[in-house]
C-alpha cells in the first residue's frame, strides 16, 4: 500500500504554516515547542510502514534529539550538545550514501572546483565563528563549531557529488535535504546571534523542507530496495 500521492507536500505545507504563525504571533519558547512537535510528527511518520528504513533511523532520531535540546539552546551544556548532535546528523546523512560515493570517479577539473568551493566554505566558517557574541561563547565553543562546520562542508560536498553522479529523484531529494538542513542551521545562527527576526522564518521553512525531503528520500530508498528484492525473487 502506497501513501496518498500528495500527502507529504500537504503535510509539509501545513506544518510550515503552523510554525510560521506561531513564531510570528507567539513567543520564542512556544515556537521551539511547536518545532519539536513538528519533528516528532515527522519521526512518527518515518517509523510508519510507508517510510521506515533502518538506515535512516539514526538520522531521524538525532533530528528529534536536536530539536529537543533546542528548548534550552541558551544554556552552555545544551548548546554544546546541540553542536555535537548536529555534527552527528550531517555525518549520518553522509553515511547514507557513502558507499555509492566511494565508486565515484572525478576528473581534474571537478577536483579543482570542489577544492575551491570547500576552501570558500572554510573561510565562511571562520567568519561565522567571529560573529558569535562573547556572551554566547564558552571555553570550547569554537572547537565544537569548527568540527560541526567541517561536517556540514563534507556532507554538502558529498550530497552535491551524489546528485551529479546519479542525477535521479533520490539524489535530488537527498541533496535538497542536506541543503535544507544546512541552510536552516545557518539562518538560525544569523537570527539568534545577530538578532534578525526574519531569519527565524526562513529557518523554519528550510528546516521542515529538509526533513520532508529526507522522508521522501527514505521512501524512494525503501521502494527501490523492495523492487530489487522482488526482482531477485522472480528470478
């Protein structure tokens, strides 16, 4: 049995609308609780028979933990744990396609382009660290931020390579998921540390889209695996 064709788009748009209305009209604490309720709803959908894929369980579990910790984002211990969990999320995402990336062959031009892109992102990472206000900094915050930042850069590079190599629906949704979650973190950083309220709204959209794209990727992975097993049984 397959889910309704437009279920995920409708489900996603409804939660985006709810989160935006809450953030605009209520305080930040309520917004964080609604954000947690949203990822919990996506988690419940993921573990349903339609979408469950054991390879994605770690990623969705870490996403749920991350938004739970976000409720106490200002506390140094919770803040540090969030960076650790977010690092785990991006490394786990990369792990979903790592075996297929190992088969990837690139030419010299592609290697040069990726080297330049990674270098620019590393430079941006150092710039962002300098933007962290002193009152939000603690003894090892910079180290955690650098580790987290490098995990994002590696994951995004892997997702782009995966998309360029396979250029199918699965690779596109995977790239969309990684970029959505990465831009969500970036916009939340800007909103929280630089005080631009509008970026909270952008963060909400990117975050929910990233999770929705990941759910769709898991569905396509599950469907392909089931088709492959069915094909082998037919033989």
